[in-house]
């Protein structure tokens, strides 16, 4: 027969194990120094949430792989690829939401946003190609993304309320834009000093 003490110790060990395995480990602890550096620079330039930046980047396998190999150019290419996919997804979400809107004013705003995010996706793809070719225009191209994002924000400022799934996707694209700007400015500095 088991003693009450061993039963309590086993129970305590189970609770301790459960607690330790369920407690979140900071994304910062797992992320590569390159991702942490990019996110710190993005926070400094855009007052972007550092933890969200790290978690977002580190959650994608392509980005993780290029970050752990310490290849800034490959990291930029992968970030811009994910950014383009996210912008395309935002455009599709906006297009699918449009038929649900009854007001013509709101429909016009949603349509404008969908077009803007199509342009955003194209700009990210263009920037990705420029990074592959080490074209110094890459930073300028990714900077233009903010203009297209602003067009959508202005269209929505008339009081259009988006579902959380869409608004959070739009915020994610904005995060990728800030990260893309940060990483391309770093690449530009390297390319100009070769």
C-alpha cells in the first residue's frame, strides 16, 4: 500500500509539471538574435509592439529557418513573401465581406480597401524581387505600402466597422510593412557599403 506522503508527492509533482509546461515561455527566449534585432529596430522606428513582432515572425517556419541561418537577405525575402500572402488574404477577406454590407457608402469604402490591399500585396512581391536582385529601390518600394494602407484607413474613417478577423489582418499587414521597411533599410545600408 502506498503511503499518503508518496501519494501527495506524486500529486505535487504532477501539478508542478503541469504548471511548468503550461506557463508561457517568452517568444523572445526562443527567437533568434536576428529576429530580436529586427523587432527592436522596428519598435524603435515605429513604436511597434516588440513581443507581437517577435511572436509573429517566429511563428512562420520559413522566417524561422532563414533567421536561424543568420541570412538577412533570405530573412527579408521570406518576410516579404509572408507579408504579400497576408495582404492577399486581407484583400480576399474584404472582398468576401463586401456583399454583407447594406450601405453604399460602406460598400465603397470596403471596395477601396480591397483594391488597396491588392496593391499592397503587389508592392510586397515587387520588394521581394528587388531584394533578390539587391536593388536599392527595395526600401522605397516597401515604403510605398504605407500609402496604400493609408488609402484604406481613410476610406474606413467614415465610421465603417470591420469584423475583428478583418481588422486584425489589416493590423498584421501594417506590422509586416513596418518590419519590411526596417529590414530593407538594413539591407540598403549593407548594399551601399559594398
